[in-house]
C-alpha cells in the first residue's frame, strides 16, 4: 500500500518536472501560421461553447424586433465588428484570415447561437481569441442592439447591410451642405468616415431616436463631449472607440461642423406623417406636464428647473451645456436614466445632472423628454 | 477674581466645577444648557442644579454608610435595624425623592410646551439634510426667507414652527431652552423667551445622516431696535453688484444654473431646493455654521462642496475656471 503511493508520487513529480521542462524549454510553438491541431481546436471550441452556455444562463432577453434597435446595432457592427468579422458578400480582410483562431463568419455561426449567448460574448469577449470585451461594461443598452442586429445578420445581402448601416446617405467624398447661415459648408472627410453613418451628414441622427441629433448643437458641448469620450469619462462602447482615435484638432473640426448646421428642424419638416397625431389629448397633457417640470422643476422631489440650464428658446450659448430643443424623446429619456444609474458619465459638468434628475419618476422623465423633443413645433 | 465680576459667572463657575475632568470647555459658552440666556433654559438649568445637588447628597450618604459598615463597624449588624435601612433607603426613600422630582419636572412642562399668546413672533424653521430653512413673517405677505441663521429680539417670547422635509431632526438652542424634534409630515412647536443678548449656537440634536455634525446654526439675540433694522434689511431685494467682477459673478450665477436651486430676490434666480442666498454676504457663517463667511471659503465651497460636507445635495461646479470661481465668490460676498 505504502509502496504504491510512493510510485504514484514519484510518477506525479516526474510529470510535473517534465511538464515544466517542456514549457521552460520553449519547444511548444505559439505561432499562428500553423493553426491548431484538429483535436486542440475541437477541445478549445468545446470548452468555449460550454463556458458561454453556462455563463449566459439566466440573462433576460428584451424585445429585439424594433427596427431602430437593429439599425443602431448595425452602426455599432460597422464601427467595431466589421473589421474582423467582415460583411456580407465581401472578401475577408487578408490579415484577419491569418489569425488563429479565425474570427468566424457570423452569417454562418449566429443561427446556431441563443440571443443571450450572443449578448454574453459581445459584452465580455473571449480570452485568447482576439475577441475583445465591450469597452463599457455598464452600457448593456448598447449591447442589445448589436444582438438585435446579429439576429437579422445571417439573412442580409450587401445592399441590405449597407442600407442598415448608412441609410439613405451613402459614403461619398467631396460633399457640401448648407450651413445655418445659408453658406455652403464642405463636409469634412472625417465626418463622412466616422460620424455620418449614424448621425448623418446633416446631423439629424437618421430620424430614429437612437442616435442623437447633432445639427445646431452647442459647439462647446460637442467638443467637451467628444473629449469626455476620448478620455473614457463618458461611457459608451461605441463612441469611446471612435473618439479615442481622434486628436484635438479633429474633435474641434467635427464639433464646429455639426454646430454650424441648421438646428433641429420641426417635426413637420422632417416627417409629414408625424404631425397628424401630434396633438392627441395625451400628448398635449404630456407636453404641459413636461413644460411645467422644465420651467419650475419639482421642488418636493429635489428636481430643479431644467430651463435654468437648458433654455427652452434658442439663444446664444454661454457655457458648455447642451441645447435639448428638438432632441429625440427616446434619446433624452435614455440619458436621464443613465444619469440616474450613474452609467452615463460625461464632461466635467456631468455630476450636475446626477443631482438634478435623481428625483424624476419614469413618467416624469417621459413627459419632460417629450416636451423638449417637440419644442421646435411650439416655438 | 476677575471671573466673578462677569455676569452669569456663578453659573459658569458651577459648570466648570461639575465638568472638571470631563470636558471643561464643552460645558460653557455659546452652546451650553448650563449658561442659560432664556426663560426655559433657566428653568432647565435650575432643575439640573437641584438634581445634581440632591445626587451629591445621596452619594455622600452612600459612601459614608459603606465606610461605616466595611471599616468602622465590620462585625455582624443588628438584623432588624439593617432591614430598616435596606427597605427605607433602598425602596421608600427613592420612591419619595423620585416622586417629588417627577412632580417638579412635570410641573415645568406645561409652561415650556404652552403655545404663547396670539400676536407672538412666529418663526418657521424646516430641517433638511443638513441645513435649516428659516422663514420670518412679513407684513406685506410673502415670508422673508433665510437659512442657518436666526435673530431674536431680547425679552420677547418667540414661537418656532418646526417641520422636516426628509428625516427626523431636532431643533435645539441649549442656551435658550429645551429641544423639540422636527418630524416629517408633522408640525411641532417650541416657545423660547430669550433674556440675554449675545450670540448662541443651535444644533441638530437627532442623528440625521452623514453630515449631522455639520448641521448647526447661529442665534443672535439683540435689542428690539437692532432686530427691526436687521429684519428690514433682510426683507429687501439683493444689493446690486457694485463692481465689474461682481457683475460678472451675477451673470455666471444665472447662466451656470445656480438659480435652479437658489433664490436671490431681485434676480431671475428663484430656485427653492437649496437655501435662499439673497443676503448670504451678511451671514455669520457658511454651510450651516461650518465655516467663517469670507470670500475664500465661499470659493472653496462652490468648488469642493462634496468634499467639505459629505453627502451634501449641492453638486460641485467643476467646469468653472479659477477666474469664474472668484467672480462668483466676489458677487456672493457683496450680497450683504
């Protein structure tokens, strides 16, 4: 009995020392050029799939059918994922095809995955595969649109993909656009490359409510916001990535460009149908409640008057606070909720919003967001 | 012998004797129930002295008895005599003494709790985490609002109408009288009758959160004429800025959003969430009696408020430049 244990112990020791020698000697190849052995590949994949399946258990999947959500996800895909995973009917980038393991073709692999598994992988990435984590773990609201997009992705052809990512605006250089003063404004190359897909060349955010309007926004606010994204002070998995590539000069150029565009148009100009049911009774009531919150605040809930910082009329900007006139209701409501949960971040003034909106209740958030969003029609 | 020449010195001396070895400085001065400057506080102080005196006598008797039984006469004692001592001294005497004290104490209460006659000055005080909103009645209607500071005319009764907006606070000016809790959803009352002029300190006497210790206020008891003059000055609109820096400060105050929470009468700033700042420059202190009121402290307050007063609702304005902080503090300093 004792003898047997001795033999087992000796063998164990030999195995450990032998293993250590193999590692220390460096004979194991880590080169990507040869790929994995079939059995290694199978084992790693199996381990990965089991891990993702186990860890994604219990994640609650929201409704992912909304087209605006899919379009938002498409924009994220184009800026973050396309570079490795490619797009429909297109040649994979040469460098990417030399990775081990190779980033999978998502059109083939997504149908085999559950939405919560996709969410888990997009959020956390996968170790030692090159799949990065989402840059901002507090922004689940940005990750679900990517999942919503991926669920549609396997059916898309290139034209449909481009339509989702770019909308009516197609990438083309040497564009120009009318500024607010009526002069012709050349569209900076960077805007076409980095911003226009989601925010539009015209800065109207494609009319969906998932991308904010930037046209006519306060230049100083646009600048400090991009700087905040650049320095990871404003939390966003997509905007942080885009802004981190920009230098100060580019940030200034983009801020200046969008601030000079004609400000948020009224709903009639932008979309004729919207005006027909705009003045329903419920909306009038919501508008009035929102107007009161904006003008007076809600002292009992420690909510100050919004209008003391965010004017309800257009006037020259004297500080770096944004104008909210004509901004999308959904976008405004989302920002307030992010502030309440401390998941937004922002410029040096972001902490002011924590104190300001903490007391707002969900229906009040809807009302005050609605009020600012339709203000141009009421001016 | 200098001490004895001062008014109220006898109380101060008594207080010091009692407190020797504990916290000598804590028992006298502007925040001490043992230096009464009001009718209620005098009654409470005399009750305290009667009790302290009685307790001293009982203590001396007990020590003497202990020495007698343990050292002077340690042998077995007479059974019946001992029983008499135990029943008499242990049960009967305390019952009589405590009953007398209770009757005396309860007798004080009605006078302390009584609502004063109609026409008495009524001051409304609301407790907040961690400051006091103070409202004085005004002939012309709208009450005069200030914060963290109370001024009272000497020799007249005053009734405080007390309430709280968040948690339970307790309103206490030890030198003037007893304390009364401020309870959310309820109104409580306290009548004080200041008898001496001087500056006193009030405090929140009920633990109310992180900065409870920084929830204080000053009370100035002054002669009636001086009080009237002060109240007239407080009821006026703000003094217009007197130089360029202060003008810039007022502009900044309005542009930066300060007016969403603070009122400065005479400007667009009409917020009611935070303290009224119309005459902040005239106040004795800043931050509910945390700091001396001067320009440097004003500036630090705006720039670092949450570090100075943990948990405070006011946010820091980090985007302002040093120049802007200075303009703002110059403006506020001028709001006498």
